[in-house]
C-alpha cells in the first residue's frame, strides 16, 4: 500500500483528508515531515548518508521523513529513528526544537540526546534509505561539504537549541 499522509492547511489545522505520496498536492495543503538530530554523550552528532537512489544522493543528514496518516509528529519521529537506523526510543526522550513551514510541508525539528555511548555497529540501517552512519563533532559537522544543503541551514539557524545541553 502507498504511503499516506494527513493533510493540514497553512495554519496547520487538519483538513480531514489524506494524501498518497507521489501525487501532486493541492494548493494550500501541507503534510508533516520530521527531522531528528541525535547527540551522543560526548556531544557528537549522528549523521545518516542518503541512499544513491534518493534526492541528494550520498549526502549526509539527520534522521527524517514524512509523518504517516494517523501518527503524531512525535510518533513519526520515533518511527523514523527506528526504521531508518534501528534506534528505538521513548516519546519523552525526544525534544522538540522548532517547526518550519515549507512550500508543501511543515517540518518539525527534534533533538535526541543519548545517555550512553552510541555504538554504530549496533545500528540497523534501512537499506533503501541509509547506506552509512557516522558520528561527528560540531566543528567537523560545520566543515562538511557533503551535507544536504537545507540541513546545514537548519543546523546553523537552530544551533543554540540543538546544542543546548552540551
């Protein structure tokens, strides 16, 4: 079955309609997308390398994706972390950072702070989404030339909120 999203208006009010991924969105309708930046106990950021068949092939990003019909934004973020990298967390471990309105979606940005070291070998990658993961410190992250461009913009814009506990 095709992925379906709940639709909202420009004020993020539910429209009571769903949308099938890949079809053209009607004017003034939006869906919800999430992005999670995971920080380990040492303040390093977990990055995922995009599959070569996706837009921005082989570039690095946080964990993210579209929220499915019937899910809350937080539920979608937890599901994406689990599906894409095998990191299953509890809802109260996820901290909301910001919401941005884009052309066709609202992006909810979250941060997750681990309380133990991340073992990259223990992560299970979703083959059609992620080809590799790595941990980088903030200065290395800012120097990367192979980040998804919009990811760099968000990291810079929300740096103080993302790094608040470091």
